[in-house]
C-alpha cells in the first residue's frame, strides 16, 4: 500500500503492530474533516457514539465507557525503566522486557475484526521548538475523535518527522476491556507508551497524561526543560500590561475553573481581563531573556463535567456547546441533550443515566458518573488567549501551587525564594477525588500535583526543579493557595470561583513589588487590608482567620512532612531538607 509518510520508523512501528494485533484493515488518519465526519457516522452506526441534538449542541456526540472503566487506574499504571531505582517510590515499576512481553501477549490478535487507526499528532504547535510528535495506534474511533480535539492531528506531523525523525510511539488496544488485564505502561527510555484493556480517556488518549506528562517529564529532565501539571492564564491590566502565571492543582481542585476565571464586576469595569492559555498541562523552558516561558501542548479541554455550570465556570460550559464529545454524563431524552449534577437545579426528569438506565431524582444514584467528562476544542473557549497559538509561549511572572485543605494552610502565602518555593510545591497535599480510582476524601501527598504523572524518581524530579532555578536569572515568584478552608460546620470560608481574582491580584502585586506582606513561619502572608474585598459581603475578620498561620498545626505538619520525605532517601535534595528544618525551627519560636 501507499503510505502517507516516508519515515521508516513510523512504517516499521505500524507494520510490526499490525502483525501483532491482526486488524482487518489499517486506516491512516489525515486529520481532515471529511475523514473525521465519516468516522463519526460509523461510530453512531455501531453504537460506539450517539449523535446529540444538532440544533442545541451542533457537532456534539455522546459516549459511554464500560462500567468498570471510568477513571485513571494508578495501580495499573507503570513506569518501565531498566533500573527499578529510577522509577522511584511514588511509581509502580515493571522491568521493560517483562512489560513488553506481557502487553504483547495481551494484545496479540485482539484487533481481529477491527480497524487499526494510525494517528499522527503534535503536542504543541506543529514545527515549533516546544513541540513533540507522537504516533498513536488504536482500535477505537472514540480515541481518534478525541485525539483530533485534544491534539493537533494531521499529515504535517509527518513533514516534521521527515524520513528519519523520532517520535513517541503509542499503542492502544481495547482488547476485552478487562480490568484484571488493564495496564497503562510507559517506557521513558524507549519513548513508548502501551495501553491495553481500557477505553477511558485518561488511560487511552495517549497524548495527554501519558505523553505530555509522564514521558515528557523524563524528556524535560534530560533536555533541560519541564513538563508540569499546570494551567496557564494571563491577566491583562487596564493599561494593556499582560502578566502570566502557571498553577498546579490536583484533579478536581478547581484548576479548570481558575484557568477560565471571570473576574468580579468591578475588575471588569476597570478593564481587567483574564485569558486562558491552558487548563491542565504546561511545558516550560528557559527563554533567551533568562525567564521561564510556558506553552500549553494541548489543543482542547478534557474537563470534569459535574459541577460545571453557568455560575462555577461559564467559559468552560460555553466551550462545550459545539463540536464536543461528552462521556458518561446523563442524557435528557426529551430533547437529546446532556445533563450532569450541578448543571441545573432541579434536575430535569426523567433522564437516561450514564449506565443507560431510566433515572429520576428518586433513583438514589448519580445520573452522571462523578468523573464524567467533556472533550471540547480550545478554540470554543470565549476567554482563550491570543497567546494560545504562540510558538514561543508566554513568560511566567508567578508559579502557584494549591491543594484542598480544610485547615492549616492559609488562603495564600508566598515562598521566600526559589528553593523554598520548590519545598512548598513538594509538600502539597490534598483530598483525593473521583478522577483517580480508590477512596475519595482521603488526604494524600501530591507534590506539584505530579505524583501520578512524574515519569521518573520524584527525588530526581525535585532536584531538577532546584537545577532549573539556577538556570534562570529572573525566576517567577512561587506561591501557594488554598480555596478550601472550612468552618466548624464544614462550609467553605472563601467564596472561590471568580473571587479568586482577588488573590491573583495580590500575587501579581507581590511579583511587581507594589505591596508588602507579613513574614511568617511558612513564608510571606498578605495583610488582610491588601486583599481587595470590594463588592463582596465579607468581613476583614473572616479574611484574617484564613490568613492566620497556626504554628502548632504547622509544627505537626513538619513532622508529617519529615515522614513523607523519608521515602526519597538520599535522593531528596539537601535544599528541601534545609527548608524543612527551617519550618520546624520557625514553628518552635
């Protein structure tokens, strides 16, 4: 057959995989709308997808995964490097030879009766210095259509590769969607990803967490850049000045809401504007000016649906109104649209729930799965930054870490310097969410929100952060935020959502050196008078209560951090140990 590429490595990868999996046919994806439309039609004919109301939701489709296949499976996600030590204590490890054999045995012949699709895609603008090319082989039309939204799919990727260029190899095979044989395997030393027995986006859209974080973090360590689980947003001031920050939050801690924030009314009236560059992943490099520059390597949003509504995130909701794929939400049979918890109150009834069953509020179960998703093109987002398609990226003024803590951590504080900022990121902890399988509401450490996504030893990852700080002459300032402080009744004390602009405003003023702060045991905390409360029914006393640093609590936290750090052994950078000792000393004063 005639191939759309002359790259011998691509052709070999496709031919060898076809010989292993035995598809009935091979379709080379070119990214054209005509080809994608034909695939949508085919998926609807087979029942893999459902076409939604095209007047209300033009270009939108619905998909259900298997009941046993609804989230990332961290316990079956492996880093397969030759030395176990290099995977570190926070990753599951398997010997590469063993992993290849196991995956190949599982996938052998499993595409019989199916089509294998060859997806050429770029993470980042095709051909930019920031971008990397991947080839994903899959037997799922759902994967093809999602990858066409989430990445830049097209034949121009082959032009970048030429006849001998390297790429990230990705093999996805649905197999039998058997949870006992489900594996998501990363081979960082081989630029390879294999996913078998899953059809859930987080496990099978291999450009996303698998490539853009696990493999890319390893590449970044070796090549001198960073792949981070971070949103990127820009703030435009009334005078036209633009400032950018990147922020890391564990899944379902408000990352997408912050990335698409709409400022309070008086900020808008003054001419402030917040724009989204990315909602999930940042690739960060040192610029010629000695600053850190960031790009969003993705081309769409893979967002959690429940809780997304006109109040919490109108921009995300607007992004889903056309050319979007909804997964595991509920369907309103009356008009063939979608619904999920938190979208409207009350729920329309009856609905068809995510399992395909008739549903009413009396059913006693959720209509949409808690981790149900929308895959929406970034171009749909009303607040998308013009820098979204920049080949150079945006310069970072600030890096923000955040988790979900009911107590202890104040609303916002600033690190003393870069190394202390790395310490602040390394001690992030948050409640677990439905985005990862297992119990919800349990506190877990999630350094830089990268624990599930770091492709190598996390001690070496911390050391890479320390090293990056030495490469920049003008590093961004580092902060920590916590929107989730609770009162004695379990209610959130800070209003959050658009009002988080008030905290971003203080952060950027600190970066510009135009506002003072109080030095505390943990870093610099705002004076309550310096956080804008205009238009908010909120007392200074309440604000002071969530800015208060309780030394006794932080002393106990330091003891807990020391236990957490022990797993990294002699790989823990001395700079982090020193900052832990400083914290303990400060809390003893």
